[in-house]
């Protein structure tokens, strides 16, 4: 999610608190719970970072983190080692989604609140060579890019949830040909590609209804399939998502502080963890030192949390 400014975070917290007091909207979100889902155990991995927006594993023992300072300006891509070591890999302005392909980590920049609301096209997709440590720009001229996915043909899709239009943009792998994609989806945020299903899954953040949409890449012009999640959209504030090894979708609900699991085939939704303030993204471990059966979660609080299956 591109809301990494303290003022906006506080506004979300106040909004959730008001709903808790008034009893409006919270009961609907509780309906997500499913006794058969099982709650996952949470344990701390790291803390003390700034606002964490996204994560990805480099496959070589590192967890990559996109971070924005609490001031809301600047930012960096960090590497957290399985041994607890920390390293700044690249300075970046408001970095967001991260996708690792081979020895390259692609990440978005320019996803700030001010860029989104003003329509300033200062966003980019950057390519970090993990072996050499060099960074190059794949594409520039994007407006508040947030989530990031790479498709089988090498092209990229970025989401936008601030300003207007809050739709998807598809960019060729060489950085050319940026154009709107699946424009019927609005308030787009988390995106992830499922190779098994050949579908791109997309979450919505501020729409009144929280939606998980599925775009069929074999029929990209067809209306996306949709799964509706219980609860009021802005109070869920669905953020980034990932496709698990079981084929289910694992979605972070930022304002609700929850991780939900969604079966794309049956549309069954259940909560696997809550009490995770302003959760932004969740990924299964990959590479030496990281548990492939555990989910690792980032949040605006600057913490990384491990969720272990029951």
C-alpha cells in the first residue's frame, strides 16, 4: 500500500478505533473466520525498520524489504539475512512492490501519497543486479506505482491505489509500451501471478467492497473473476498478496491487521492470523535459512513477523 505517511497511518488507526467503539463494520470482517482454517502462530523476526511496504526473498539467504522512513520521504531497499544481518542495497524514493527473477530484483519507486494525489509521474520500475549491486531503470514516467508482478512474457504489471485513475498499467519487459490494463478494476493494490492457473490476482483497497480479482491471461479482455471478502473495504484496506505453494492466495488486510487465505476455486475465505498492525505483505520463505512452510509478514510498524502453520 502506498500510504506510508504517518498522518495517513494515524487516520487509519483513528478510523478503525471509531468503528470498534461504534460497532459498525467490524462484525462483517469477523465473518471471514473459519474454524477449519486454523490460526497460525506469530513470532518476531526483526524490528526497528521504518515503514515496511513489501518483501521478497532473493533465494540466497536474504529477505529484501522496501522501506520508507517514518517522515514519508526517501526510502531504501534493504536486505535482511537469515542470520539477522542487515544491509542497504539501494536508496530509492518510496519503494514498493518487489519481484525477484533470477539474479535481478525488480522494484517500484515513486509510490508516495503526494505523487499519487497530485498525479506526478515520477514513478519507476528499477532493476537491481543482486550479483553486482548495480541499479538500472527499466521504465520511468509511472504515477504512484505500488504493487508489482512480472508475467511469463517478461512484461510487468503495476497497480495504483492513490489519486486517479487507480487502475493497472502493463509495461513491456524492455520498458516500452506502457498502457492501461484491465481498467474495470479500481483501487488496485496487491498483485501476484499464478503460473499454475495463468491468472493475475489483484486486490482492491479503498473500494467499499474488498475484492480479489482474477485476470485470465489467456482471455485478458474478458471480465475478471471476482471474489468478495466480508467487511467494509476501507476498514479491511486489502494490501499486497501472494500465491502460496498450495495455490491459495494469502492477502494482507492492512487496516484490519490480518492475513487471510483465499481458495480461488471455491471462494472460501478464512483468517489465519490477526493482531498484525498495518500488515502490508506476506510471502512464504525461500532460500537458505528461511522456512518454506512459514509466511513472513511486513508492516508499517517496521517489523517482520513469521507465521507458522498449526
